[in-house]
C-alpha cells in the first residue's frame, strides 16, 4: 500500500478567490475551512451529517461540509457564510434573518442561510412549504423555524424586487 | 421622576437585536471558533461501564505516543466539584468509581486531535463492574451497592415532604377525588453547539478559560475550588452559547481538564465535545413518575392536592436538589389550592446525571396537573376553560405554600387564547379524529435565592459613558441566544434616551464584568435588567444635574429621548446627548455608574421556603389542535395558539421568537424526544447504554414538522420588573405537552398519561378502547417510596405565619387546634 502523504496541497475557489491550502488528507471540507483557512463562520453540530449546521455551497449546491472530503474539492467553487455579504452591506437574506428573528443563538444560522441561498437561486418565489422542505435538514433548537421561514420569505420578496 | 412617564422610544418596538449582524455574517465567535498559536488539543476517555470501581489506570503507553504532551487521570484531581453546595459529588476525571456510561476517566492532551484520539486507545483501565441501578424503582429496591456514599439513605439522593394544611381532610371533604398517575420520560437539551473550551495562561501568567457556559460565575468558583487557585488568578469568559436550555449550567469535567492542562503545560489547550459526548454530559430533563390526588367540589372548586413525585436522577447530584423541589413547588401558583401536600424523592441511577432543562423540574408536574384538570372537567361535564377560570389565583395572592403571586395575566391569557383559537367553536365539535386541548402554566422570573448562600446582589451592571456619546454596559450575564445582550442594551438605551446603536454591551467575563449569577431560571431580564435600570438612572441623574442650569429647568424636568436632552416644558430648546455628556464630564469627571439587584425576601420562612419564590411569575395559556389517524396512531398538529403574560415585551421580535421556540421545544418533547437507555445483552457486558446518542436517532422536530404558532403577548407591566418585563424564555414551553394530550382526548377519546405521546401509545389506547377497557396508556402503579414525615406549615388563611407550625407527628393536633 502506498504511504498516505502527511499533507496534500490543492487550490479551491473559496468565496470567489483562489485559496491554495495544504492539509492532512483525511480532513473534511468543514475542518479545512475552519482550521486551515480560518473561516470559522461555518459551524458544526455533529460532524456526522445529521444537523445541517455545516452547510456550504459547492458549485452552487448545498453540501454538508462535514461529510465532504476536502481532497475532492480541488478546483471547485465553495461558498461560505463569509462570502455572502455584499461589501459592507448585508445580503438581503442576512438582513432578513437579523430583522425577523431568524437567528437566536445564531449557531445554525450560517448553515440555514446557505441552504436558503441555494433555494432562492433555483426558486425565487418559494411557497412556505417549499421553504420548510428545503430547510428541513437544518436543525435549529432555538427558533421553532417559524421566524426562519418568515425571514426567507421576506428576503425572497426583496431579492425579486432587486431583479426587476 | 417625570422622566419615567415619558413615552417609550426603544422598549416595545420591533428591532434588530444588537448581536444580530454578527450572527448572520458568521463573525460571532463561539468557543470552538477560537484558536491560539501553539494550541494543544484534549480528548477524554470515557467509561464503557455504567457502574464500576476503577481499579487502575495505566497511561504509560499513551504518554509515550507521538504528539502526546500530557495525560491526566483522576489522581490529578483530588478535589470534587458540584454546582450546588449540597451535592459536591463529582470529579473532573473519575477517581475510584464510574457512575454512568460516558463518565470521564482520563484525558490526553496532544499536538493534534488525531494523536489524542489514538492515545486514548492506549490507556489501560481496569474496572470492576458493579451492579448498575437502572431506574428509581430499582434504586429503591436495591439500596446496595450505593452509587454515592452520601444522600438520604441507600440510593436515595433527596427525599422531602411538605404539607400545607391537612390535606387528607381536604380530600375527605371534597365531593370527589381525582387520582392519577403520570410519567414523563427524560429528554435532553440538544443545543446545536457542542460544548467547547479553550484555556490558556494570559500575559500575566493567570489562567483564562473561554467556554460555552451559561454560568461563568459559578464556573469561576468551581475552577478555583478544584484547581486550588485563587479566584483572582482565574478569568472565565463565557463565549456566546450556541443554545443552552440549561445544558451548559453545570461545570463540565472538560472545563477543569483543559484548565489544569494549561496550568501544567503553559500552553493553550482546547477541547470540543463530540455530539455523542454531549448526550453523556446531559444534565437534562429528569424522568419523573407522579401521583396526583386532587379534591374537587361539585361546583368545580379545588379543595386540595396531594402530589408525589419520583425522580430518576442519574449518576450525580448536579442541580438535583433544586430539581426535586421544582417537581412540585410551582404547582399551586396557577390555581388556588386551599391545601397542598408535596412529597418528592430523587434516586441516584447509573445514567448521565439529570439537571436543569428549560422549565427545570416543572414541566413534568404541570403535565400531570393540566391533564388531570381536563379529566376533572370531563367528569363534571364542564368546559375545561371554565374549570380553570373558576380556580385561578389572583394578583397578590399567597399560595398555601407561601409563594407570593405578584402580577398575573393568566385570566387574560385564557380568554385571549380561547378567542384566537375559537375554543368554544372547536372543542368537542371538530370531526372525529380532530380535537383541541387547553392547558396553562407559570414560570419564575428568576429564583429568589442564589445557588450558594450569600448576601450579595444577584446581578451587577456598570455603565460607562464617554465623550463620543458611546454607552458601554458591563454585566456578567451570558448571551445564550435568548437575547440578554439585547435586553441590557434596550434598557440602558431607553433610560438614557439614546438608540441601541450607541450602546456597546460587554457581558459574561469574570475578568471585567460585575457578577451576574448566570443565564438560568429566566433571571437575566429581571435581575440584570433591574441592575441596568438602576445604573442608567444614576447616570441620567448626574447628566440631568449637570445640564439643567443650561436648559433653564430643574433636574427632574430634564428629558432624555431619541439622542436629545431637553427641558420637559421647552422641548424646542435642548442639546444632543453627546453635548450633555461632554458638559457633564467637564463638570463631574469621568462618567460611570453601577447598579445592582437583589430579589425581595420571600414570605415563607420554613426550611425549604427558598425554592419557588420569584419576584414575578409569567403565565401562559395554550391551545393545541391535533389530528389523529386512528389506523396508525399518527399525530399531526396543524396549529398551536399561545397567549403569554410577559408584563411587557422589550423587543417584540425576540419575545415572539422565545414563545415560538418554547412551543417548538415543548411540542418536540411531547411528540418524540426521549433520553432513554437499554441494557446490552449479558454477553456484551450487560451495560446500561444510551439508546440514541446521535441527532439522527434522538428525534426532534424539523421545519417540516413544526406547525404554525399564533402568539398573543399579554402586556401589563409588572412593577417588580424592568419596564415591566417578565420572563418569556421558559414559560411558553410548559403548557404545550398537556395541551397536546388533552387535544388527543378531544380528537379520539383516549388518554395518554405519559410523555412522549407516540403513535404506538395512541394505538394501544385506541385498541384498549375498542376492547372496552380503560382507554388509557400510562403508568399503572406507584412504588412505595419512604417519604419522610412532612414539614407541616399552616396556609396563610389558616392562621399560619410562614414558619413550620409543629414538628411532623403533631400535625393532626396542630390542624385540630385551628
Ligand atoms: S456538522 Fe455537518 S451535518 Fe452536522
Ligand atoms: S438559532 Fe440557535 S440553533 Fe438556530
């Protein structure tokens, strides 16, 4: 068996910029983002694919970063919560979460916002049920989900207005 | 001061919380987001046995493993800890005994997590297995081997009994006595954030720990005790908690381990618990078996209650002594019981220790009480709403047990929730399979006494003004997601007439903030809030004195509002807040003030009267609608209505969020959450193991399962509370479980007298009903518990003075005298 290298080196596109990084090959995308790239905005609640807190976008798709090997992410476009803001301004989703009570302790928030961002990208006018279905994999212990759903609804309205 | 009558600018207005931006940008730093140069990583070795003697721990191989810097064992921690002074029974790493599967026995500190995990496997521990105690009944039947060598007797940790007036007589004189057994399974907090801590020595060589704790002050004291380091050489920073719900109230073994390691190695040491470990740390809802006897007249008046509870405590004391009290003490706050008797027993078992979870000890008896009332109403042929309205306590009442009911909006809550849910139109009138259920509850806005006996304030706040117009608020309160930073900011901003954008809040840091006892028992809004009002009012008085001459008015005619300072009778003239601050600073020097808060002395004076009193109780009333599929037992909840007496909503967005979040957690407990255990087969060690130490197996509601919640906030400011605001974080959870059980009865006519209410139980009850048996699932017997002779106290209306009136055996004589 070939020896496992101690570290591997590759470059991902993180939040629109090339991010060269070297890391132990067993590391998950979550670990590399948090530990090797210092992007601690992405959270974890289980590291077993059960809670959704670690959701990031990989090539636009929501992915549980605790289940993705960083090794497989070379050349792919990764988007994390740190990349959502528009310069100094909050993204409408972020503003809506802050204003509508969509974030209480805030621990699940980055994961839910990433999930919602992917939803709104493919469905700019989701129904409440579609929002609930899309976020059903993101556990939240604080909000009871209602204000999360309301925040996503209100952000969707704003984003649609921006487009027209 | 005239000022207090001014209209409110900040309070009561929906507003983005002060920490909102940090949370949505990912900038907020939770404990595990922290890292320091040369940081090491710690991992814990946990016991695979529920109950065993630790004969030896051989860590030699682990110490030699590459990357390992230190191995700690029980020998490194000779001093025990415990959140309550009466149950200091736990070691950071077990010394001679392990008491549940998951009890930590050793720790490895290594250069990376991977090496630490590898080294754990090299530690050789010799255990001698002991018979595990699997439940409270087992513990009563098997006093030996004892899990602890303290407690009441055998494996009984706490055993207590109180009688307020002759309850036997009250039951005898009733037209009938409802007698019911209920069981409430244990469940856990499941905060999204797993506990993490980072300890290091600061530039002065002092220990600092940043940790996801709800109670930095108590942790500070315990660290000093266990590590034998003076408190002045320790700084505890409570990082924002990714949810607490009571699960981060107890100090954890891991916090002592990283602190000790940092002291020994002089390097930063971090630990992050895995989700499985969080299930083992637990300190969650106690499983409680209950027996409830309530006397009722034909007219539906309650004559008295005899409540017995039996708690499964798990392997350690934790908050258990308080939890034991809470399985009864708040029962008489909602309804008037002329007499009340309460017996409670907590038994040690070989499971993770139970402790405080949202509602702390009270959801269990509240469930029983509210379901029993529903049964009583049914028996009387009365609307359950009317029965409740008939028996409500009134504002200012004392209970039989000498608790002072301050303000109460429960009647308003009931009427409101009935109205918005169309209770009258729905109850008993929905098609078969659909029903509505009603229940009420109450909760404390902070406890009357601290966890350790002292005469100092429960909360302190310092407010500092600088000439830029920035207001900095320092307070030991801990932001666990509930919005305590926002509460402080709103109160100070309102009092000084600025907006929250000018206020910076620094909290939860024993190195720089005045002591606040912590984020538990819904105490922060009232206690830190009142301290903040006092500090801000003092500052306002200084400012007013400094500027009144310029404004041509008297100090008490100076108004602070919307960033302006002006005379009440000449609103056109005035100055900006910043100008007022500079003028005052020029006259008085640097501007700062402190405030503090201690709750009023409770009226009860008997031993034990300290648990239950609160400066203000919140009240809630809830209606749940349920649909039951009679073929599968599946329960669907389309909607929940909740009216909550909050006194005043400081920030309605957050208040509503707390209500919905409480409803969510209550419904999740009611339908599915279970921290339960099973025995492995003998050939696999026979150990008692957690059934579901993962988020996949420990079920909780998702966004798809959560019904719509309609919230009504009942606002009638409470005079004991800052700007009238009572608690909202815990109360609205409590009535959901019984309201669901009552809705199921309305839907399909069966009683599920235990929580959680799962489809299999509904099906069993439906089958029993079809066979003509009692349409009920629930416990059918109550063990004989050796409760002590009760402390006998006469209720206020029977001539009592709040003291124990006679020693135990003489109570009949005492009652006869009256
Ligand atoms: S941390 Fe990835 S799903 Fe929980
Ligand atoms: S806001 Fe706390 S877990 Fe969602």
